C-alpha cells in the first residue's frame, strides 16, 4: 500500500506563536529508509531547514528534520518518501508563525 501522510507537527495550516524545533511527519505505514526528503521553504522560496532529515529508529512511519529558529511568516513543508511497495509519495503543506 502507498504511504499516506496522516499527521504532522506542526499540523497542516496550523498557526504557531513560536518557531518549532523540528518538523515531524507520520505516515500510515512504514516508509523505506532510502530516498526520503523533507524540506522547509520560506515565503521567498529559500530552503530553511537544517538538511538533516532522519527516520525514527523506533517508528518506521515517522521522519523528521530540525529547523533553526524561524522568523514569523508562512512556511511550506515538502516531502518525498518511498512506500514499502516502492511507490514514491510526495506532498506539501503550509504552516504559519505569527509574531
């Protein structure tokens, strides 16, 4: 089965009052450890995450990446993972940080 994004922290369209320390994504099924990608893009199109996406050692359905302290604004999270059935799953969502 294809992996489907079921939860994220921050959540899709969530408005935060402070910068998150990391971005977490959970899928309905474990994803393969190779070829995973997670990027955080600011409103100017600049990538602002720490380029350190990892898969949880205890939960193969969770990937995460850290971010520096983000300024107020709208951010887009883009992701790409490979399902256990070898299908590539991509998606994106936004969250906002209010001053």
